[in-house]
């Protein structure tokens, strides 16, 4: 592996330090520590630069606080000055590290985050149900506190040879036991620490379906026996190469039996739901806000981040039951984009729709435009052969689910109704047919 040198001067340059301050202070400009730093900005930047160049810089003492999310975690916080230094380092070395990661590593990699992982996992389950019948899921016991400094330093030296940069990284590594949760650079240390394992899994074992988010790992296969071999290999690597321990609650199971409980979602081949803990938390906070007298529109603003989490899975029915989905009359217009699959418009007339997006493009059949509507509609599920599914053996209770479809239409009135509408959240409505003279009709939208 080619090692990089001559990076320390880039880190210490004034433009890089100024950019590091800008990034470290993003969304925090009103905090006292940031305001104080900016009062004498250039003097503080020069002070950091001189300490780095003269090798007098040392990582400051941490302030430690406890968070439960839901388990107990110790969070380490550095003074703002040290956070600027870590941003300055990562702005230079992050692109180098990212090039070393496999495409199956998602934590802290720009453009790959948690929801990219979820989309890829759902795509693979949908495209290859036979090859993803079984799942091996594991994580590392006390991963961050258990990272050995000497091994982490060796891993860092596999990519960098600049002695000044290594001095600075060693100082940060030795500033706390293990790798402290809360440092900007810590998530990269954690990802790099197991990146060699990613390469061995893909290049030596030739595992096709592999996903890692920090220390959480999921492997899919058509064979339980094969996954047991993967489990033994990973456990041996963690013990011998990284002095880590796999948690004893690792699982190898059929995907359809319980779903893959991973990164906050429970995913199966046909659908994905939010983890029970996340659903209960949303229900609890909505109930509290309703008790205080807040309207649905106010509640949506207060729980926007939780609703945004739910939008990435098939939990629309939960939002509907809580009464916090947008109504058609509350929609504000805005540009947006679309993807989807097909039903004829006459099959959805007067039915409740959860519209997610629309798109208007020139029609390929005439001189007008074609409107594409993406939505979810409640319908009876079918098996792979197309037969209807039932909840009971007597076939008296159909198995219903909100299923996504798209519909194409040349209706100008619908194009006017949907023009520029903001569908960042699904919107409940109906499409109705209005009769005209001589057997003609037009379509329009109304609230449910």
C-alpha cells in the first residue's frame, strides 16, 4: 500500500484552519465558546498554527457526560479549539482514508450514510430473495473503549508516513482510553480500524452481501452453514488481529422469520418497518404533545426528525394512525422529484392515496405533457404466484398493506392541482372523476 507524506503543512495552513473553524462552528455559531473564538479569530488561528508547527500542541482535557440512547454511553467533549484542530486534520486526510474503504462501509463516509445502507440492503433483498434467505448479524463488545492504541497506531501508519502528522495523530489517540465517543475524528478511527476486515471479507471470502456500519455487521447468504464459516472467520480476525471480542448475542437466522434488526429498522424481503423502540418513542412524544393541546401541524414540526426517519420505511400507516400526516389542504407548493411502478388511473378513483411525489414530462404519445403520480394505496397482498394472501386459513380476513404504485395520466387539471406541490412528507388525498357534457370527464384532487 502506498503511504502518504508531506501532509502536515497542508493541515497547518491558515486557509485550512479557517475552513476548519467554519465547519466546526456550523449550526453552533451562537454558542459561547464559538462566539469567544470568533472575537479574536485570526489571533486564535495563528495560536493554533504556531502550537502545531512548534510541536507544543497537546489535546486538552475532556469533559465527560452520560447519554442513554438507549444504553449508557460516556460522551467525551473537547474545548472548541481542539475541535478546530481535528477538523483541520480530517479535511486533509479524510479523502485519503475514504479511498481505502470498500463500498460496503457506510459509517462517517460522505454520501453513504445510514439511509444509503438501508436502500442498498432493501435493494439486495428485493433483487435476490433466494441468495439472501439467511442473515448473520453481529457487533463488537464495547467497541470504542476496547480499541488498542498500539494497534490503531499501526493501522494509521499503513497509510501515512509523515512524522509530523503521525505525532499529531498519536497525541489524539493517547488522549483517552480506547477511542473516545464524541470526537469528530473518532468515527474515522473506528472505521479505519476494521477496514482491513472489510477487504478480507470481500476479496478473500468473496462475500456478496456484506454491510458494515461502525462495528455493526450484517452478512446475507443462501446458506446457514456458509454464514457459520463467516462468523468463525470474523471472530478469529477480531481476536487475533484487533484484540476485540464479538458480542455473544450474534445471530444466524432466516430473514423472513424475524427480519433484520439493523440501523434502526427491521427489514424483510417485501417491506421494511421502523424498530419497535423507535415507533414507541414517536407515539409517546406525539401523545404528550397532543395532551398539551398542540395541533397536528405543530406536532409535525416538533417531531420532524422522527417523521423523517419513518419516511424511509413502510411505516406510513403508523403516521396515519397518529394523525400527523399532511392533509391536502395543508400542502405548500415546491419543486420535487420522483421514482416508482404502475396502476391505471381508473383503478384508484375515490380511494385514499398517500401521495409521495409527482413528475411532469413531455408525453411520448402526443404533443401534451404526461403526469406521473407516485403514491401508496391500501390493497390485499399477493404471493409470488399472484394469489391473494389471507390472515386466516378460512380466507375471511385479507392480508392488507399499503403498497407503492405510480400512475400516468395526461389530465391537465391534475397537472394544475399537483404543480410544484411539496411532498417531502406523504399527503392524504383522493382523485375523483368529474363528468362533463357528451360523456366527457376530467380528474381532480380533493381531501380525504
